[in-house]
C-alpha cells in the first residue's frame, strides 16, 4: 500500500511539473495532431503516386487525385478520390463522408461494372485499392474510438499509447504514435497485435511547409507480416481552393468533377 501511494504521488508530481512547464495535456496533443494531419486549410487537393511492393520486390503503381472539404474544423469532412492509373483502376472513384459522432459513409465506384458500392463500416480497416494503406488511413480514425495516454516524452516527440475501446472491431490491440512537438504532425505509428507483436508501421517520410501548413509529402506503410510495403508521394498540393460541396456527392462518382481534378 505504501509503495502504491508512493507511485501515485510520483505520477501526480510529474503531471504537476508538466503543467507548470507549459506542456499540453494528452487531450490537447491528440486534438492538435488530428487537426495538423487532416484539417489543414478549409479544403485541399493533391495528386498521389502509390508504389506497392511485395516481399519479392515486385511493384505495382497507383495514381489518383484526392479532394477534401471540411464541413467543420476538427469535425465532419468529405473526401473524393479519383483514380487515373493504371488501366485496371482508371475512373474508379471513392467517396467518404466522415462523421465524428457515427460511422462514416463510404462509397466506391467500380467502372468495369458501372457499379456504386457502399463500403460497410466493418471494411474500413481493409486494403485501400490493393495497397498496404487501409480505407481508414485515407480519412483518419475517429479520436473517440480509442483511449489515449502519454507513454513517453522525448526532446522532440510526444509518444502516445492508444488502445481501442472496442477491441473486437479492429485487428490491433494497441498502437503508439510519435508526434512532432513543434508542428504536432504525427510522424510514425506502430501497431501491435493481440500477442503484443509489432506487425504494422505507418511513417511520414518527408514533411514540407505548403501555403504555411506543415504537410506530409511522402509516407510509407509497412506490413511486417507479409513483407509488403506501400510508399505514397504527394504532389501539386493546394489548400483553400473553395471546393463546392456538391463535388462530394454520389452523382460525381460516375461523372468526375474534372475541373477540380486538374
């Protein structure tokens, strides 16, 4: 009992010293990191090149344009993804209405079948366009889906330990995120399985300032179980374009808004 009280006293002292030093709370770190990663500007556009490699070094490519519009900063958003290459995915389109208080609405247009398919909430952690990225990686994971605690503080990073509130809904048991102290950009995430084994790593390989916003221009996902990885390179990035809301509607899945994709 004495030892337990001593540990609690030390933890309380540490929290108190952090507050005195002006360190942000865990909730503030989580909120700022979410805004930095997904809410720069009121809207945005980027061209994306994906290189998908398997364990044997064989590589496939994807090229697409992604559009984003914030309904409210830090809250609901809309995403539109239009695939340009290769031929087997050309004209495929993906639409997300991201919600903070319920499951996202997601649609996928398959041009070969001329079919618009609703993506179930249970599919959000499955492969995005055959890559090592998940559908959920595109629009981000709900902050309310996990618990968050500060695991470590280094000279230039906050390290957060996150655990799912509904473990049965995901394939991971926990994940750590390394967040840059200056920009609050998430720089790396490591996912552990139920046995506590590292199996998935998501990294920001390069960050640049664009229109005054810190922006990831190159990222990578590594699947340690399969040996595969996907590198995404972002170009022609623009913010605050004034994208109209109707671009992010189901009718534009079959008829892409070309002037906004240029």
